């Protein structure tokens, strides 16, 4: 069996390299690259007439499509559709659909966008459309270091509630972080609401002092982890440049105005309910699809209200109204969120799902699980990881980023 092998080709660059090794014709190489990449695309809740057209068109170009059995005899009105084909075949399908009725021209545009963004996403793993240039730019996973100024956070509550200890911690992690995320209200499950006045009292003095840390690391950014517009605005005036809103602009109607006014980066996170209620029997039919639908609505809301798209970061909200299986599903399929063309932030640090997978160990014993989860997230497309253990994660990501960029 030494003269035969299965190849796992994930992107155009890998396909190109394998074809070049064979010394194929240079002009034919670019054509064959797209034939080497196979993708499956799932379309939900399609009219039976459209499902049948998609099936026939895919068969006509050498691909295939799985549809409900009842589509053929018209015993069902709707069906999900699983398209199966190469990039080259999808290009042919897109051209065919653009002249079809039943709004198939719109579907063609969506498939085209999906394929394009997917190829860009897989550039993270080895490069793609523009070769190594993309790869070098995308190779570094950013670290957001957590600094909770709270008495009740699930892991570091009360550790940095004192101003001097908070500043010392900020100096310590600033050596390894790209962002320091300051929070004055715990968002652990069942946490109580903190008043605006109390949250301001906790975070503003720390942010003012931390702004001086830029002398140590001029590139470091300060993020304010808050759901309150007043806190966000005061934090920006004190030196923050990122708003990390776990409610995704839903809790405070003025938050979108603050983000627009100061043109800050804004993290939109998915969460079911509030920290107080989010872990009360959460349930999803399809967790990844439901979160993607949520992001589409929230991104549209933000941009329609004056926030520039390039300022938006998305966070699927590991542990925020999620079951164990939901968290694992999100991490395994994190790359799917890259379809929005926006930075993806992930927060897995010492969270309960790691404990559940290890005989319910406490947060203090979850470092190894955190490192493995961060590694998976970074390999699956995370641009920013939010962590407690900045130094350890920094060392781990040095290895991960080197593998990604090879």
C-alpha cells in the first residue's frame, strides 16, 4: 500500500501544490484546483419545486443533491436540500440558477458568497486565493485577557476587586495579551444584576490606571465588558476602545448609539436570556444554525443603526445558555461562523463544560482543558480567544499559529 494514499485537501493552495508535484500542465493546474475541492452545502426549508430543480441541475453537471423523498411525487411542500459537488461544479450551478425562476437568482448569489467566504476561511489553515500573503496576515490568534473587577465571578471573583491588585494583574497579563477585557458585573450562570453606579465605581478607576500600561505595550487595547451604555461611554472616555456586550445590543437601547458615536469595535455575543436565566433548561434544534440566524439579525440591526460592519466582532457565547453538547457542537463547527466575514471571538476559559468532561472538576483544575479547547478553537477559525491564563495560552498559541501558517 506504499504506492497509494488518500489526500485530505482543504483549500486551493493545497490542491495546487499536489497538482504541481505531478508536473501537470501549468494552465490546466488552475482549472483542476477547483475540481479537487469538494463541498457540501445545506439549504433549509426549500419549496418542493425549487428542491427538484436543484436536484436536476446538480445531476446535470456531475454533482448530486439529497432531497426529501416526497419531492418527486409532490407529497411534501418543503424540503431541506444537501448539495454535493466540487467548487468547479458549483460555479456551473451558480451560472445556471441565475437564469431560473422562483428567486433562484438570489439563491445563486448566496451560494456564490458562501463558497467565496469558505475559501477565505480555509486560507487560515494553509492559504488560498492569494497564497501565503493572506496566510501571514491571518496567522496570529489574538489573546483577550480577562480582568474581572467583581466579588462573584465563577473563577477569579474577588481576586482583583482591590484597585492595586487589579493594576498589578493588568501589568502582568499585558506582556501576553493583545486586549485586556475589564468587567464589573459577573455574567456567570444565575448571577445577579449590578447597578450602573456600582459597575462604574468598579471599572472606571481601573481603566484609567490601565491606560498607562500602554507605555509597556503600546499596541494593547482595552475592552469594557458591559451591557450598559453609560458604563460603556464612561469606559471609552477613560481609555477603552472595544465594547464587549454579552447582550448583543439588546439590553440597553442606547448602546448602539454609543458604539456609533465613538466608532468603537463592538463584540456581539449570543446568549439565551440573561445571566440570571440562561441556564434554565436551554434547548436548540440546531444550535449552530440558530446562532447564525441570530448573528445575521444582530449584524443587520447594528449596521442599519450606523455601526460600521468592519467594527463588529461576533462571539457564539460558549456557556451562555448552552448545554454541554451545544458547546461541543459550536467548537467543532466554529469555522462556519466565518461566513459573515467578521472576526470570531471565543471564550472557553475554565468553563463548566470542561469540568463536566473531567468528572466535574472545579475551575481551578481546568487549565489543561482550557488549553486544548483554545487550540481547537484557534485551528477552527477563532480570531480572538478570551482567557484567564494569558501566559500559558500565549505559549500554546505560539505552536498553534506556527502550524496554521505552515
